[in-house]
C-alpha cells in the first residue's frame, strides 16, 4: 500500500465518522417545541387517532418520531393487505 491510498482510506474513514457523529446528534436532539406548538400538533393529528395525537404532547427526539412513523407505516400496510 502506498501513502496515497492510505491517505485516501483515512480521509474516507474520517468522513464516515463525522457523518455518523452528526447523524447521531441530530437524531437524539431534544424536543425544542413549546407547549403551544405541542398542542397545535396534537390537534392537527386528531383525525389520525387519539394515540397519534397524544404522542405529539410528549417530549420526543427525532429518532422517536422516526420509529413511530415506521411503526405507523407498518401497521397501515398490514391493514391494507388484510382487507
């Protein structure tokens, strides 16, 4: 291995590490909405069900929201294929 390819691999590793750290920090950032925004979001979600509206009142990270959205899509797919 020459120094050029070693430097290339080191640069790629550093970029992947930085992207990983930034992604982790973004997905685990605290919820910065104020109570009025939470209530407004909950009211907007009422047509989708009380459980989804109640989620909007909780302090949730973007990762929690992403997981909830994935579960909702999975539930919707199960309902659609069972009919």
